[in-house]
C-alpha cells in the first residue's frame, strides 16, 4: 500500500512541494505471511504427532494390553501388559483396558433388573423337566492373565464377554449338572449341593484364561410348574410332620424311661435302707447280754431320779392287776 501527498494546488506547475510516500502495509505483509505459515505448520505437526503418537493412563483396578495392529499376533506371550501412563502409536498399536476388580451380573426375568428384557436361565432336569431360574454370578480377571483372556476371546469390551461368552458357559454348565439331578433335588434340600457343582464346572471352563468365579447362585427360588411345586411342598410338609411325630415319640419314650429309672432307683434305695436297718438291728440284738440289759435298766433309773422334782406321787396302782388307781392321802 502506498499513499502520495503533493504541495501545490491546481495545474501542473503547482506540483512543486515535497512528496511523502507511505509503504507500511508492504512491510507488514511478509511478517503476516510467515506467521500464518508457522501457525499452519504447528497445526500440521500437532495433527501428525497426534496420529502417530498418543498417551493414555491406565487407572488403578484396570490392566491394559497393547495390541500390535500391523504385525501378526502369535500368542499371549507377545502381548505386553501396560499400567500407569502409556505412550503408543495408534497407527501401529492399540491399548485395550480390562477391569480386574469383581464384576457382578444378574440374569433375571425382571425388566427392572439388569437389561430391560427377560434374561432368565432355563435348564432341564434328569426327568426332562424344564426349570426357569434367575441367576447371579460374580467374577474377576487375574491381572497376569489378561493377555490370555484377550487371545482366547478377542473382545475389547468386557460387556460382550459377560453377556455373550460367559452367559453361554453358565447355561451349558447348568444343563450339564441338572441332567444328573431330579427336580425335587434342585427345588429341595440338595439345591446348595447342585449350585456348588455348577459353580465348580464354570470355574473349570474359565480357569485357563484367568477368570475366577467369586459367587454363583439363584436369585430366589427356581420356577417349576405349579402342580410340581405344590407336590414338592406337600411332600416336604409330610416329611416334617413325620419327623415331628418321631421326635415327640422319642421324647415320650425318654420321659417314660426316666420315670421308670426314678421308680427303680427309689425302690432300690428303700431296699438298701431296709437292709441297712435290718443289719443294724441284727448287730444290736447280737450285742444285748444280761449284763448290758441290767446296765440299761440302771441308766434309765438314774435318768428318772435326775428328773424327779422331790414331789411324791398322788395316785397308786391297786396292785391286784385290776388297773385301778387309788388316791393317796395328802400329807
């Protein structure tokens, strides 16, 4: 940009004063051009480095595995475990995070729990009876086994494993174990045993990839046809009543035996007392001699004398065996 100012007025001859030329715009243009070029270069560099180098942080309770996108993945030993701050190239590798804390999932027929669909489990018993149940399972991944887990299942989201692979394992295990149990066993007193066997079978299937089953069980009672449930309940009630009757009979027999034992004890005690008294009397009789009787007589007389208060008797026996008492005259 250039501006020119002259000193005269009018014609040609008046243009005789000094001229001032402004060239500031032309001087700033190269600086502005280089500034725009530098900014564009910086943006390009940031974009370039963002595409070839990234940084992420693996939080506590998670383990990250670095997957090579360009090369062949030969096995779990070739997958490094990453924790903390991790720098990687998204053009060559991918970081996948897996939680290693306990995960709990519930598959129920209740739309308000879990997903808003019917997720109940069904399995067949030894008799071919179909049972429906709400199931809960808790599991955790061993941090050192995360590469094995990825190589086995090739999932980058644990949700896919939980509601896909693990659900199939649980359903298949339920059917395998239930095929050796009757509906009465599963619905009744052997339910705990049944659940332990199912959990053990699930654990066997997922142990190689580092998944540990922490808990497995039914949510509420398993559901069977109403007629079957009524029959099982009635049988259980009859068993309870029979057991109660046996307990009462045992209690009555115990009480009777106690009373008999007490009576026998009292009788034996009386016999022992009588034997003791008889033996005592025998010993006393054996010790009575004429001299002992005379001594006892003298002791009795002495006792009477010691008790006499000096007053003579006022009556006396007639002495003829008639039993009459005679009044003695007063002194």
